[in-house]
């Protein structure tokens, strides 16, 4: 259940960061647009005819802002003693993020962590999307995939903000 809530929040954050892309998100963005209209840099959105989310108010200049989309996990088809975690990283900022570390977990059905690993992803270019993959040895206490859930999140990086950490409810959800 936690993972479903987290995925929903990631989608809402993505919509929030991109701006008024469709009339379905107009309500969610209206508060941002109200603030945005007070600034000279605002441009009217052609779709919803509201002020687009200002680049300056949401993504500060000289800052890397990272987000992750967990793609999935499973057994390595080439070696059944290994697990593979797959994810997408997004840098919304205008500078490179350095020393990005991604943490991947395996949970049991009661949401207890039975395995965790850190992937030293490295650096990520400004305004980019990249795919990451972490291959690890399958833990000895691993049963079946039906009994476990996998997830990955950004643990740390240098000179950047991690998007989910801007929302207190998500920090508790992701890191608990």
C-alpha cells in the first residue's frame, strides 16, 4: 500500500514540476499559478490559459533537483542467484548532480526491510533523464517474489535537492 501511495505522489510531483500540461491538472496547480502571476517571468499556458509554473519559483537556477521513478525489480535471467533493480533518474535542475546514491530495498509482506543495497550511480547531467540498474546477489532469506516488494529511492547526492524531501509526508513514507 505504501508503494502505491508513493507512486501516486511521484506522479503528482511530476505534474507539478512540468506545469499546466492538461486541463485535468489545472486545480492542483492553481495555487502555484496564483503565486506565479505576481512575477514578471510568467508565461500564460496555452492549454489551461493560466499562468505556467514559473521556472524561477520551482526550479532555482544553479541547483540540481533529482527525482526517481522505480521501474521494477526481478531475478536476473542470466543468473538466478542475482536480483536486478531498475529505475529512472530525472534531473530537473540546470547543473550536474554529483555523487548520486540510490538505495534499493526488498520488503516482506509486513513492510519489514529484509534486504537493502546502495547503488553509487555517480554524476548526472543537468536537465536529463537516465536509466539506472543495480544487480545484487539474491539474499539467502529471500523466498518468492509473491512474498516480497522491491523499491528504490535517491539516498543522497552532492550539490542537489532530492524532490521527495520537499514534501514532509513523502519523507516519512519513503524513508520508513
